């Protein structure tokens, strides 16, 4: 990977050893306001800074050393959905200018254009330039190596940066963005497949984010080289970054996600369980896998075809021997509830008898070298040419190619691989390869990090055109900021090891905090074979990953849920069934992500942000508003210490009620589940188990309600599960408030949207009630009913789909019923 161009260290250390000279802005000579919410500062050496108020709490800083900007173009920022300019005032003073909004004050200094951002309400400085903007001439390629350095404060911690495999807290480390095919990566491998130049800073409870919208190879130094300095710099392009205010970490993530694009509702089946392998072929093997699921009654919604379905790895073709009648196979799988997902690669085999190659060749759609020859690279099909997906005409053509797979054959999802882009031997394209970059011609230095994103953008368009109004599903390995708009993602070629189970947890949490919540890992590990226990623990964690797919390279053994022993098969089934029961919760959490950009996986430091003890924790995370998940990541682990955040928690599985909070507690973790806690007062919607989404036509929901002394609100989102009606109110979005006291609780429900459920009955289950009575009086919409106690101590009653109020009363018993799973200290070994 290392080439001379990129081996250099462009900050402090390099300067003395390499004699690098940096340039800095001079003195401010002019301040102007070219448009509402836009401010420009010019210096005596021609540097121009433009500060734009993009929306409440989001400020864009854009620098150029020569007084004018290039065309304002970004693949990341979604121009359609930016909020308006917030109210503001401007104050000029002796050594600078201050722009004040309700939440932020931005100060620009006359000497050197250094900036400071302060929280208007608290007066706390959130971000302060150290050397600030500076640059170095790029003699080899032209343009500048652009740099920004900021003060790294005492007690400041950093998170994010998308696809990194180390612990969540990034303080003291340095990273790069240069999408790379990193087979069998480790916690130290950097860069990986995805490029998301966005970090979150958390300092004594106050959070902000920095999004550096630069597609060249960028670097981030978070107090590594100098502990008191945080810097980011790039091999080219502009110093163009967004300051994103919190004050809470989840606000930062929401704002970043809105800036780079909210996503659409996924088809419900895509949230089911998926089974993949490199490769299932021929057809009989695929059908065998399908039977394997149905005969064992293990739920599954999707089966995958890896590269061997194609004719000699030629994209958009089928191997006629292995798959003589794909349309029939796909249709019959679909009747049995299996959706077929097929892989696609960017490289097109150089072969005059391959019409797709011929057409792209004739139309000039392939990438060229600097002197005009076509770029050739070797991948699975042999020597290939590569479409320039940064050309809109090429994207349009690529989208058209999906008619066969999607509209004719009935394939329901597309899996985009190798789009870093990956090339055998060399790793990726040479730097001089040319790209259109949507009418801003450039070299691969600038287009590399967005190539994969533009490929999946074209693929998604192909799916959209051919799906008859159904929601599209596509998966990507590579990404740039904003790719969430076009595809879900997986974390690439991991390994079947306990360490990688932990890495999967970190990567999924981290990508979710960078706008990419629809994320999952290859369950069980891609390379090598997991033990039964590792596979089970991985499945149990992935129940709480939005994208839930087993995948393996297949050359080391089988990796289906039944490939281990009988006991494991049963426990894996239990876990997958739990996912299907939780589908309404997964869907509701997805809805929050779609509506507000709230991440589905919420790392502990982002929720418990006032507690510095949580800042270095990585393992435990929140799924949605109310579930707290604790992965088990070691062999033979029968118990572990875990951190239970402030609040009041029940064990999800048995309603036990640990009293110790905001500290580590010891919990037993038998093989049949991983610890999951539910916030007291939460209402968690469930469904009956189905073998696939839609097996039961109108599943009757069960709302599980946990008691609380006090008040809590829960959301519940429902819609058709597919189609576009959700965009115009074709959903039912309920808010249910719970008020609890000693011996009573009441629910109030409100909803909006015009979708009418097809079911009549809703099942209510009350959990954590301290009563022994065989039944309890419950008023539902002012009618009296009885809630009946089950063997598990929960009380159940049925109601109708439009219920709006519930009142339950009981006489509390004194002694706590049960304390299963909770002990004061670690047992002696
Ligand atoms: O060079 O298509 O990460 O999931 O099974 C390997 C074969 C190409 C890499 C992907 C992996 C996929 C495999 N691909």
C-alpha cells in the first residue's frame, strides 16, 4: 500500500526532518457577507475563508489559499435536505469577528484566521484552532496538502471515523481514509474498506463533531503526535469541514446523518436472517440450503449467490450449467419465503464476445490512464476494464443493466463487492487513472474514496427502476460519507476468532455512529471456521445488528446454523427466533434512524455521556431507546462483569432486577443467551416467530411492558413492510407513555399516520410486577378486564388494535420475587 506519496508525515515531525515548509494565512484585510448566513474573510496573502451557517448547530468552514473557490460540489452532502439558515448576529471587534447563533458563537481572528467555537448557552469553548489552517505545496501533483490543527483539550475524547477496528475511544491515535481490500484485517489495520472522515468529540459531557468533506487520502491525528493537538489533513483538495454541534453526542450524530443524507425505510424482510457463503452452487445446493432451514424450522429470509453463479465471473450473466433456469429457481425459493440476493463486482471481463464489455468499450465508459490508454486490472474474471462510476452517464447505463437480474429473474437484492476498488496484486487503481467526478475531471487520488459509493448509487438506481415500487436492497463493502443513502453495508473479510467477534461489535457500533446504522459483520467469521461456541455467541450478538447475515469463504468448512452439534443448532435457532420476535422493535428503531438520523446502535459513552467512567468502554451498547446489550466475547465465559448505566434495569429474559447501577456488576451468562437489559418503563413490541417475514399474514403484536416508578415513553412504528406508501403517511407511529407508581401503572397511547393494521388483537404482557395474585384488574379504554399471571410471573391480557389507554392495579408483595443471574461479587474459582 505504501507509496512515496503517502508515506510522509505532514505534521510537526516531518517538518524538521524533511524540510517541509508550511504556509499560513496572513492578516485579515476584508470581511464580507456575500449571502444570508455566509461570511467571507480575506487575508493580505490571498487566503479566503468562507464560513456558512448550514443549519442550527452546523457550520461549514472552507479555506482556499488563492482567493477563490473551485465549483462547490460534494458527493457526501445531501443538498435536498439541508435546513435553513439559523438566526444570527455579527459582532466586529478589535482582533476579530464573531458570528452568534442561538447555540454557537464562531469567532475568527484577524491575525491568521484562527477560529474558536463556543457554546452560546454554556460559554464553554468547544473547538479552538491551534495552528489552524495551513498548507504545503504539492510539488509532485499540484494543488496543496491542506492541514488543520486544533487544540486537544484536557479530558477530550474522540470517537467515530467509520470503519476502524480498534476500541471505540480514538484518543492518542492516528488514522487514514483510503478504502482498502483488507483480507483478514486486525485491530491495528488501517485504513479498512470504508472512508468516513467524521469524528465525534466528547469532553466532560459536551459533544461536537467534525466532518472533513475531502475525498483525497485524508489523515486524522487525535492527539497521537502531540497529545495536546488534534489535526486533520489531506493530500489534496480543499480544507472544507463542518463543525457539528451537540450538545449531546446523539445530537451530533443526528445532525451529521441529516447532513450526509437520511435513509429510506428498508423492506421488512431485509431485517430478517440472511444466509450466505462463497459459494452456494449449483442450484441443487441452493435448494438444499433452503430445505435445511425450513425442515429444521430455523427462520431465514434471504439466500445469497456469490461470484460462482456467473458465467466465468462476467457480471450480469449466469452459468448455464450450474443454474439452468434461474428465473424458476428464484421464483420457487420466493414461494418458500426466500429472497435471492446476487453479488456484482465492478470489473468487466475484457472479452469481445461479452456484450456488456463491448458496449461499455464502444461508449467509452471505462476508466483511462493519464495518457489515454484504458486501465487494465486483474480480478476474478481475469483482466478487466472498470466503468467510471463517477460519470453520471455510466451510472445511468449501469442501472439499466439490472433489468435482467431484477425485473426478469426476480433477484431481490444486490451485493456490491470489490468496490474500494480492489485489484489483485496492485491493491487498487494507479493514482493517475482519470475520472469524470460528475463533470470535475480528476485523477484516482481524488476519486478513489468515492468510487465504491458511486457504484452502489448506480446499483440502487438499477434496483429502483426494476422493482415496481418495492423498496430496494443493496449491500456495499466500500463507502464514503453519505453512502447510507444508497446501500447497507457489511464489514468485509473478517476471521473466525474471538478477537474478531469483538472487532465486529466495535465496527458495527462505530459505523452506526457515523450514519451507517444498517450494518453487520460476516457472522461466524469469513476466514476459517468458528467453533460451535464462537458461532453461537456471534449469532447472539448479531441478533442486535441491523444487518444479520452469516457468511463464510466456505473453503474451511460449513457455516450454516446446523453445521455444528445438535445443541448448538437449537440455541442458534432460539437466537434467530428472538430476532424474529423483536422485528417490530428493530423496525421501530430503524424508523427513528430514517426519521431523525438517530443511530440504531448507541455506544455507551454516547448515552452515558456525563459519566467519564464510560468514555473508555467499548463492549456494551444500546439497541434503540430501551435495550442494553452485553456481548459475550470469550470462550467458556459463564459470567462477566458488565457496566450497568445509571437508571433502572430489568433483565430482558427473566425480569430480574439488579439494584446496582452506574457500576460494574457480575452477571452469569449461560450459553443460551447473552445478557440483555431493558429500561424500566419500556414497552418493547414483539411478533410471533415466523419462518420468514410475511409467513403470517397479519401477525398479532405483543407489547411487553416493564414497570417503573415514574414515567417513560416508548415508540412503536408499523407499516406495510414494503412499498412506498410510508413516504406519505402510510404508517402508524405510536407513542406510548407509561406512568408507574407502587402497585399501579397506566399507559396512554397516541398515534399518527393513516395505515390501518390488518390484525385485530394486540397482546399486552406486563413484566416485573411485584404481585403474586393469579390475576389483576386492568382497565382498557375504561372497560374492565383481567390480566392473568403466567408461570413466568408476567401478566397477560388481550386488547384491540386501536387501544389508547390502560390502567393496571395490584397490591405489591414485600419480598423481591427473584434475583436470578445477579450476585454481589464474582464467585470464587
Ligand atoms: O476476492 O466474492 O469480501 O464477502 O465472498 C474475494 C468472493 C471476493 C470478497 C468479499 C467476500 C466474497 C468474496 N469477495
